[in-house]
C-alpha cells in the first residue's frame, strides 16, 4: 500500500507540473484525434484529471491434460492421462484509478477470506480514439487439483484418482495488448470504458488487436509431493494477433449545458468480439524430483514451442454519465489454448522408459466483472 501512495504522489506531481507546460494536453490530443472528427457522432470534452473507485470480481482457470501411454514388453500399450486444474474461486478486489484524459493508472487489492495475502493487480490504460494499449499484472491464489487416470473406462484394469492440495497454488499473469480502430471518425471505442470520450449516436467499427501474455502457475514442492504430480509448475508466453468488431449502442444522450452537466447525460452499451490467432506459443514445465523420503532434491525442466492456436477475446460494457460522475460496468472474457504433441521425453517428466507418446494440451481462461465510479475535476 505504501508503494501505491508513492506512485500516486509521483503521478500527481508530474502531471501537475506537466499540465502547466501543456504536456498532457498534447498527449491527449495525440490520442484522441484523427485528422477529421465527425462531431455528430463523437463528443470530446476538455481533458482533465479523474479519480475513480472500482471493484472487481474475477475467476481465472488454468487447466492442463497430459496424455501418455505405458508400453508393455509384449508391445501392447495402456492409455493414461494426468490432469491439472487451478480451481476457480472468486477473487474480489477493490482499488483506485487515477487518470488524466484518456490515460489511467489503477491499483487493486484483494479483499475477503484471503485478503491477508494482499494479492494485487496493477493496470495502465491508454484508451485513444484511434488506438490504445492496456498493460495489466495480477496474481491470485486458488486450490490446485491434480488427477491420474490409467486405462480405459469400463476395463478391469481401469483406475483413477484426484487430489487437491491443502496449500494454495499461485497464478501470476502479465498482459500487454493494443488495438486500432478503422472507423475512428465516428466511433469512440473507449466511450463505455473511460470518461474521456462520449459517443453521441450509435456506431461501430472493425478493429485489429495484438496481445502478449505471460502466465505462471506455481505449485510448491511440499504441495506437489502430497499429490504425486507428474508436472508441477507451468509457465506460458503467448503472442497473438487478430481482429474483430466493436459497436457502441447509445441509449440516451444530451450535451452538457455547463461545466457540471445537467442530470443524466449519456447511457452507452458496448459489445466487442475479437478472435485472434496465437502465432507464438511457448510453454515451460517443471517437474520436482524427490528422494525416497520425500525430500525435494531438484527439478526437471521442459521447454516447448506449441502449435499456433485460435483463441478469443471478448468484452462488454455499459456506462452512465450523471452530471460530472461517470459509472461503468465492464465484463471481459479471455480464452487462450495451447497444445503440443511428442513434446516431452521420459527424462524430462521424471517417468520410466516404458512411457511414450506424450502429448500436452491446456487452456488459460479468465473472466472479470468490473464496476468503476469516476469523478472529474
């Protein structure tokens, strides 16, 4: 929390100093212009400082299946599967968002049963009319569940079991993404997300996007020993490009009559769908090594480039402007697959030589509901 207040103080001091030189005005002009703006569709209020209070509810999942076969001396094989899942307990955060025009910085802190662990989220948003970028980091802790299946269901030698670790696994995620709007003269993508732009009439646009994501799932050696995992920790780096369509539906609008506005000024609904292709898909796995007494003695690491995969980013938002206050409810959904075949060997997985045909597939997915109330000054 001390770090947050230091960041807020420095941000406020720098912006206050830069405001006299017109720096933030130039930045906001660069973000919001195109050469020609259709003012019948988009209203750009004078940029100013904003302070927002937000709350979020988030569920993040990390599900993995590792399939392999056990080969007997007579040449026959037995199919097996090892599964891993980060349970999707609801993570709740509250935080502050400080911004100027179309630039905003947010800091959130987890509340609830695990609030003592101080799970944080950090976000930097630059939501311009033509283009924008979003940088986010968060970490959460949830139970980690593993399972092992041997044989085919219904066979006499079929066996399966599952374990859930008593100790929480930790999921960390860092994301950088950006967008470009083609119809930037009549369509203001940030209108339902940020106070800096207002959509006057319903409009939409095709968009392109790019995203870099790095996710890490850490399970401690003590927790991993209790569940007899074949794999214990995962790290993925993904680079994706794609495009889609976004539309703002203006349910109500009237221009402000003075500095503070007059009653309800705008109600806007945004829907965005962005399919992407993950062109670079890197995966790193760790398998812990133990001695006969269960002491952690080392690690076996496997590094794999997975197949390109189709994935999906989607969002929706509804905003209400009342006098000088801006309220927005936002929903974001991310789904990212990764898959590789014949990517590991027995030594990397700490398995005997009679294990073969190892394949790997998984999915990282999360959804977030966010409510933010901003005041401009």
